[in-house]
């Protein structure tokens, strides 16, 4: 995964869970990282490849969970991710 600009050291941190596997998982990870970095937010991402244990069928991955709630299923546009992150900080 190529990297985006790093947020400042004192940036707020948001913890999320990313569930899925393969290329879609990598693409979602990149979109999340770049959206957060652009907003000056750090993400603490837990990557889970056992989405079925989380109650998320494989066909609904990649999925992003925040505080146990599914926020995104599939690959949303980066602008949608940015809007969601803005509302958290």
C-alpha cells in the first residue's frame, strides 16, 4: 500500500475495525488512510480477515466498523469517508 501524507503527531485518533480480505481490503485501507490523513486524523485500524466471526457475510466485505457498528460496506468514495470522519471529530 502506498502511503498518504502523515497527520501531525498530536492529531486526534479514531479506532476502527476493517473486515475483509484481498484487494478490496487493501483498497479500503488506502481510502481510509488517505481520507484521515487529509483531515489531520490518525486511524488506529484493526484488520480482521475473519469477517464471519463479526457477523458480516463475505459478500458484504470490505466493511468498516466503528464502536461495533457497521459504517460502510463495500468501497465508498473517499469523499463519503471524509464526510463521516469530519462528523466524528
